[in-house]
C-alpha cells in the first residue's frame, strides 16, 4: 500500500529537518522515497500546517516482569477503580493507571504517539516471564535491559580476579540467553550486600561477602559493554538513590567510568544536596555541569509528577528506606534465585510536601540545565516518578516557561528557595522535543530504522496539530501510523497492530558455558537448557529483531 502524507512540517532531527514543509511517502511498512509525479497513492492525508514526527521512543519504562506484576497485585484497588473496555478495532480491555495491564499499556502509549518502550530492569531468572508480557503488549516495540551487578556469578568472577575476558564472555552469554538488548546495573553490589544485612553501600565500600566495591562492578561492566560493542552504554542506577547528599556519590560515579560511555538513569533521584535547615536541597546545577562537560555520558531524568503512583525497583535497600512513607501503608519485597531483589512501595507525591516539591523542581532543573538534547531523555522512570501518561504535561512544563512558573508558585513555599528553577528562562523547542523523544533514543539504543523519517525507516509516524497548549498537543495526536498502518485517529484507536522485540547477540567463547552450567547446577533451581529463551518464544513465535554489535577495544 502506498500512502502520501502531504504538506506536513517534518521534524526529523536525525536527517537535519526542523520544520521543513514536505510530503512523506509510506510504502507498506516502510518510509519510501518520493515515487515521482506519476505515482498514484492508495491513500492521501492533507497535513497542511500539521507537525509530523517519527513515533516516539521511551528508553526507560517498567512495563513488564516480576516487579510489575507484584505492583499490580499490591495496587489491586487501582485496577478495581480504573477499568477500560476493549476497542472495536481488537485491542483488549484492561485496567490500571500506574500499573496498567498489558493491552492498556500499549493503548495508552500509542494514543500519545509512542511506538516503542523499553523495559529497563529484566532479571535473567525472570526474563521468560518478562518477554511473555512484552509479547502481549500491542502496538509498541519493546526490549529488555538485563540486570547484572549483584549476581553471585559476576561478583565471584570479580573477587577471584578471573579477568575481563571471562567477564565479557559471561555478559555476552547472559544477553544471548535472555534475549536482551542492553545491560543495566542497579545499586552495584548493593542488592547482594542487602542479603548480608547491609543497609547501605557507598561507591568505594567493599561488600560484606565478596569484598567487591560498587566502583569495581561499574568499571568491569562498563568495559564489558564497550568491548562487546553493544549499541547502548551500561545503563546505571547508582548507589544511594534518594539519600540526601547523594549528588556527591553521583559525581564520583561519573568519574568511575574513566572515560568509557555510560548512561545514568533517573538522575533526579541521585541529585540531592544537604544545604539549608532541612538538610535537603538541589544538587542539579553541579550535576548538570558535570554531565555537560562529559561527552561520553548520557542521562534520563526520572521526573516526579504529583499524584498517586507506585514505586517498583530492584534496589531493595532504597525500597526498604522508603517503606515507612508508603501510601497506602503497604509494601513488599522479594527475591528470585538470590541474584537480585525487588521492592514495591505505593507512593503519593504531594505538591504541599517540601521534599516532593523539591524533587519535582530538581527534575525540571536538570532538563533545562543540560545543554545537549541528544544526551538527555524524557522519562518519569514509570511508574516510580509518575505514570508515563504524564509525558504531555511534562513536555508542556519544558516548552512553556510562564506555565512552569505558575506551577512553581503552587508548590510548597519553602521549596523554590532551594532550586534555581525560577531563574531559568529556557524553553524547549519542537525540534529539541523531537531529538529527545525520537532521534536520540533510536541512536543510543542502536535502532537504525526507528526514530527518523528517511526512506527505509520503519513507517512509525505521528501527526500533531500545532497547539499553543503543548499538553493538549502531545496527549492527543491527529494520526499515528505503526509500521505503515493507521492505528490512531484523533486520539482514538482505529486499528490493531503489533510491535517487535529488539535484541543483541554479541558473541562469546563457548568455554564460559561450562563454568556457567556448574554454577546453575550447584546454586540455582533452574537448569541451563531451561534458562535459555528460544527465538520462537518471542512475540508469540514471531521472533526477535536482532541488532549488530561491533566489538571495540578500550584505548
């Protein structure tokens, strides 16, 4: 099928187009070159004055896996009170706001013009379940980041000086076996330390059993990811999340990478200083300065928005600290195969709370102080800072200073004095939003045919009416195409579509498998052959979409 999108304003930063008026052609599931004056399109859409972008990509959203299902279980009242009927086009019904069910997740994303979202914390022992859930989410592409860094096998390799080559082979084997796209480390070594009754672990503090420091874990994993040639750098959830004064640890963590590429996630939760009588203030300016001068570093924000949500994290230490503040007053923690952890704590962020108000302001500070939109990504760390459905409101806060100042005036009266937010005049442009939500995510994840509008790209396209109210603009697109098929018209689902699952396979020395097999036999309750996930288990038999790795050497 040949489709013509006529006369829209194309925002396609990957190809240097920032509002250029042009036609866009779709042939079946791909963007096509202009077929010439004699072409007869099967469908034509007059987009005069409309804003045209590639489908948006969320690089960090907890949408599948054990912790998500535990959060749904804990938030049963949310699913009781928020139910959604299935659509006539075939999308199933569902429920939930902060913990939406699978079909609801896909529907809410595509209705906003997002065509991909990536699960950033997939445990190896729970990967099969996570893939089954992701396979049940319609409309959007997905993929998982494998959590390493507190697993006994890796810590033992480090403690016994097994060498970088063995660590690289282990990481590569795990990525392949679990059908993952990237590697994430959560509170490096800290989840393991928690099981030996440690309740904190700083960057250079040896863990209680293996004697390995978080810095050592970060260094070997960052190097493994780089040398294996993974497109996405090591995805880092650092030490001391949520602790006042943790900005110092975050700055030290940047140095720990020693020049290797690294992505620091939900940095709002790692940007706290201790100035003032309350001993809680913004460290955003110092952190933004460090990020701006470190070209090998990228970040996402983890923006807090006000209202009820639930926090779900592998960082058991942080979740235990937060548990007394739970709203409603319930929480849970669990482990799977002793290789990681999970804590789930319901939480309500309140604008009349000094701490919550400052968290909100710190996130916006970071967005606005970071110079390069190619290295900062739009996230709420769904659902930890807020549900992903708050993105249109967040975009308005970034693009409209008057609106931002009006909201700043509504928060706890003591908070503005401890942030520079009120003095920042910057407003994001449409081109910068297109970078941050389309072009940059595709580049950092290695998705060569996503996030842009050049011929050959996947025909994932979103069309907006250019409204002064940016929230209204971005929460209800006029048209959304997924793989060339019109699936949303005027914010309403009109057809069903499926995404794909993105993976990497960097290759490894087969000898590592013998050592891993012994570990499974002696320490785990799952055999090696049952741990591996086959291609036919991905997307109901459709299989994964493989992205190349290009091995590198550390200079």
